[in-house]
């Protein structure tokens, strides 16, 4: 009886999809669209194992998420390294966020080691996991269930070559999580697009309410005050989406909702001072409340994209902040309606 043919490690390696360290125009264009929340949930790569360069059985294995930007950043920074990239199914979420949600986790890593047949491709039992994924990966459990030892790599993919040359040891700089103004600015487009439909809805509601008064309803009043309302809403919107992330470290407070409220209040005072003559009208107080609340709410949503808070901290903050924000907005709307009926 003829024995079944068993491919060698090299033959198995040759069957694996290969990728390059060079990003082409489609990769760059796709990343730009993703940053602006265009098909962001579909910007993924197929989970599994990929060959970069010409790896062999002794080559390193790097682990990442199937969010394509994460995948592309990793492969771009592996120039000159023949290695394997093991992509986990994180549902299109980046490493850091997926680790917090549990999709970049121990179970998924062990499952991918098994289903990809990694043990039949390489002759060692070591894998390199990004440090930002450490919250989801338990090294001792991975070792227990798969036999693989986890090496936690640097925070930034750009430090990988230095990390390897340093005998897989990260210095303090490699372990430091930076969240500078450039990192924060990259998150602004998706925030702008993500909330825009709610801005339009709020503007439409206030446009409708602006027409009510002693004469029951006035289209001219609705049009006039509606434009002013849209301007104030848009200002609060930009404050929460742009000003807060850019000025984040310098704004007082620890919670994002408080930082957003402070920023929104300061901006609203400046804008209302410049656009009004009577500073004691109910309309002024109404917009102080509404603009501050909107800025606070949008700023609070930014917590999911930052390194400043944990999931438990966000949930705790929401329980306190959201009721206050709702009260502020409703009180402001009531004051606007009362103001119209006094005219």
C-alpha cells in the first residue's frame, strides 16, 4: 500500500499567500477612505497566515489584527525581514481596541495557530505579539494550549527592527505609549463623519422648533433662527470633534465628558459674545447649555479611541455624564421655546 504524500515544510510554505512590504496606491487610497469612515467596517484582510519576503521554517512569526491599516502598518515596517504574519479575526478592529473587546485574545490566537497549521510550517515555537495587544493575550495560557511562547513586541511597528537587533528586548522608549497630537489628529475625520447625520437631525429639529411663538408659527422666524441654530450646533460639533482631541492634554479634568464640557463652554461663551448684543436673554443661556452638552457628548465618545481611559472607566463616566447632558439639552430647548413666546 502506497503511503500518503506528506509535503515538506518548504512545500507547505510555498502554498501560503505572499505579501509585500510596499504599499501601492490602492492601499494608500483605501486607508484615506477608511480614515474618513468610508467602508471602514469592510476594510479588512482575510484572517490566516501570510508570507512576507521568502521566509523559511526558522523565520519569525508576527501577530496582528485583520484591520487592514494595522496589517499594512506592520508589513510596511518589516522591510528586509523574511517572516510570517499571523492575522487574527478581530472583526475589522485594530489591535489595541480588539484586545480591549476580547477579539484580539488568547482563544483567537490559539485557534489561529491550530487552524493555520503553524506547527507544520515552522520549526520553532515562538510568536511576536504587539504590546498594545497584551491586554487580550495571556502568554501562559497560549503556552499551555498551543505550546507557543509569546514575545511581546514594541508599541510601534517602526521599532521592530531595533527590537530584533536588541535580541527581542524592548527599552523604555519602545514600551512607551505615545498619544501625541499627530496620533490624535488621525482620529478626527472618522469622528466628524460618524456624528454628522445626528448633527443634521438636531439642526432640523431646532429649525422646526424655532418657528413657534405667540403667533403660533412663523416660517420667517424659523428660517432666521434656524440658520443661527445651525451655526451654533456646527460650532459645538467642531469643538467636540476637532478642538478637544487637539488640545486634549492641556484641558483641565480627567474625564472626557468634563474636558468636553469645559471646552464647549469656553467656545460657546466666545461665540455667543461675538454674535449677540443682549447678553442676558434666555437664548444666550439656552445655547450655553446646549453647546456645552453637545461638545461634552462628542468628546466622551472619543474615549474609545484614546489611551487615556479603560473600558470600565468609560462605562462609569457614561452613567454620570449622559443624564447630565440630556438635562442640559432639554433645558436649553425649553428656554429657546420660552424665549420665542416672549418675543
